[in-house]
């Protein structure tokens, strides 16, 4: 049984949810919405969108790929066996808190070599990934290897990973409403092999 000294478990969980919520409010206030808005033209102009992240960030990018597919975009998750080669006219949307994850930086280099565009979502504006990107979206969150309690009291890169889902869902929400499609129209693209 989990031991939470001097506090009942339900109260400890309430405090944890409150902490996470407050950190997201602070992240929301620190987000540069012009940078976020600047991502939309890259998404709209791309023939195909390739999404990449590692670990929990990768899971958030997979979620974004699914929603982009529901909107009608040709979206692929880098590393899947059915993902084609990136080419000119395509976009690599890469999420990396540190901006220095080797496989993601290498993918960005490949994308640039093939004349594809790169959008980086990161906490580190001085990173290799940010240097390679055509557009950078900075998330005001701590990197996973830098436990900065002033930014986040959560473990590792949790705030960045959660924020990655929030900002990509915000982009998708705006694209959905701008596109004028109904939820029923999007549902036709939802998996029916479950």
C-alpha cells in the first residue's frame, strides 16, 4: 500500500492534480502564441506530415499524427514500418524537450537534405534541433535531465510531454474548425478495425 505520511491518499492525489493543473496554467501564460500560430502554415502547406518524438514525447506525437489523419492530412509516425521516405514538400514535426535527442536531430538533418521543412517543438532554443528547424515552438517547461523546481515539480520531462499533447491538440482544434468539417465527417476516418 502506498504510504503518504500525514495525508490521506485521496488528498495527496488531489494535491498532485492541482500541482499539474497549476503548472499548465503557468505554461499557458508563458507560451508564445505567435510561435504556435506560425506552425499552422507549415501544416497546411505540406504534402505529407511526418511526426517524431522519443519515449513519452513520441507517444504525444503519435496522438497528434492520429488526429491529423482524422482531419484528412497524410500523416506518418517516423519509425513505423509503413512510413515512406521524406521528400521535398513534406514536413517533419519533431518534439524533443532537450532538442538534442540524436535520432531526432539526425531525422531533421535528413529532412533538410531532402528539402523538406522542419518544425521543432522544444524547451531549448539553443539546441541542434532548433538550429535545424524552419520554425521553432518553445515550450516553457523543464528539460527531463534538468530538474528545475521553479519550472516544474513533476518528474523528468512530464510537463513538456503533457504540454506537447496540449499544444498539438490546440493546433488540431483550430485546423478542424477552420476546415469546416463536422465531427461526423471526421469519424469516417476513425479506425473501424478495433
